[in-house]
């Protein structure tokens, strides 16, 4: 492991990318610590601690930035929600589908629309938060305003949060282009990691109160967390290998020999995307409830209890299938194989191969998506039925941490192997 880290810093290009990524992460954490002007941060922190719910959820995924309404207090949820909407629109609007098939120029157009949509959602959420926090809140038995509202203060906070979201989106794109890993995934990874000390402190306090023995509670939590991490790694690495045969080809006077390889289909092709998308959809009614009080009851029911479990599970399964078919289109893959003279043994090229791919994807995605939902819901289910929470943070957070870490390690691994160095994964 130490040799691998030494190898990383021997490669100038890789070293530069990692240092650039660390610089952006540092700027992100600094921005997450700078509060918006005119905010009673102590009252806001008490409100989040007492209320939990959706504010606690948003605060967790913003790395604690929401607890003092920092510049990056919105986190990346507006971007994720915009990405979900765009993915769905691309699937149903022919013009957007054409853009997607145009290659790099089309993807740039879709990215630009996603940016505008993100800023629109960020503006809506900022207005909702300012409106909510400028009302009198019952905090610790006292009636307190988190923001002493004037039009000027409200506009300043709204513009600060919206501009912070724009800057955060730019940070993510910079990491993707010039750094290591997927930018937005890295930022949400850092947001969760930033909450680890606080979550472990709360865990130690709760387990000591429950078991009367802090060490006993910590051991149980460590064992359960390790079990979830191992399950996540197993799910991430599991794949179905479809054999592929290349036919002999004659080009001019040369004959190309055929060969046998395989096409890997992962059990969890979509990674942590379904969990992030499902969380955003669950959160969306709460965002609307900030403007439409009549939706408060619906938002509350969707954020807890058996209805939350059912809806969240179905959303994860839906997004797992949806995203898998976006990443791996059976008909496109079948056409590629046919174009290069490859075929699956026992299956005719073209449409029959595409149908076969579809059947395989359906068979492996169902257990994969159910396992994904089980891991994501495990802590919430334990708390609902047994009143205990022995995992320091949710299964979704563990999925994101492990998934992003593995993907980033694979990217670094590929860079090292290109230069004939040993990597992390042997």
C-alpha cells in the first residue's frame, strides 16, 4: 500500500491531478464553514438537532454546511435533482435524444441545460429556506427567528446560496476535467466524510446510554458497519460474464484470426446513483412543502415509517433499471458486436442478441437493486423496529463512501498500470 502511494507521486501528471483535487476539496470545505450574512447559526443548529427529518438529511449531505447556512449550504442536491429530471427528459423528448447521440457537442448542450435547471432549483430552494427560517420557530421552548427578515437580508442570503451552488457545480466540473474521479461524486463523498466525527460522537453517546457500556456498543457498531461495507464491496464487484466470440475476417490479403473474450455485466451497473436519485425524489415534496403548506403532511409521511420504506425501495429499483439501461443499451451493444464481427455463442447476431442481453440485465439487476435497497434501508429499518441505530450513518452514506472510493481507486489504478506501476487492486 505504501509503495502504491509512493508510485502515485512518482507520476507527474497523476500527482498534479491529485493535488488539484485536494485544492478544490479544501476550497469546498472553507466555503462550507463561511455562514451567510444575518443568520442566527446557534438557533439553526438547535433546530436541526431537535427536528432532524429532512433538515437533518440535507445537513448531512451538505457536510454540516446547512447548520450555519453556509455559502455551500444547499450541498449538491439541486444538481442531483436537475440531473434526474434531465435523464428522464432525454428518454422521452426526441430532440434531447438527438443531442445525446450527437456525441461531445450534444452532451455539452445537455450539460448546459442541466446547469440552468440546477440554478433554477437552487433559487427555489434558497427562497424556500429563507421564507421558512424567517418565520418564528419553536426552539427549546423559545420562539426564535433564525433570520431577522428584511427584504435586503433575504435577497442577500438567497443570492449567496444560489451563487454558492453555481460555484459548487463549477468545482465538480473542474475535478472531473482536471482532477481525479467524478467531481460531484467526490464532493458528496467529502460531505459525508466531514460528518464522520460528529456521527461517531453521537453514536458513542447513544450506545453508552443504551447498553450502559460504551465499549460494548462500539464493538457492535463496528461489526455491523464492517458487515455492510463488505456487502457493498461484494455487490459492487459482482458481475455476469457473457462469452463473446470473434469470427475470422479477411481484409485484403490478410486474415484476422478470431478469438474469445467476455462481456462483463455488473450486478450493480448503476452504482450509488439509484440511492442518490431516490433520496432526491423523496426530498422533493419537502422542498415543495416550503412553498405549499398543504403538502407538509405528504412530505412528512414520505420521510418516515412504512410508506417511506416502500416508496424508497421502489424508487431505488426503478432507478437501478432506468440507469442500467442508459449505461448499457442492449440494442446498441448488439449492433457494436455485429459491426466488429463478434457474436455470443448460440445466439444469432443483431436483434436476438439484444433480446438476450435484455433478459440477462433484467435477471441480474433485480437482485442487485433489491440488495441495494436493503443496504440503504438497513439502519432506518433497525431504528424503526428496534429503536436502535448501531451503524454510525445510513446505508446510503456507506454505499456512497465505498462506491466513490472504489471508482476513484480504479481510475488511479488505470493511470498507474499505463505507466507499468503497481496499483491498489492486485
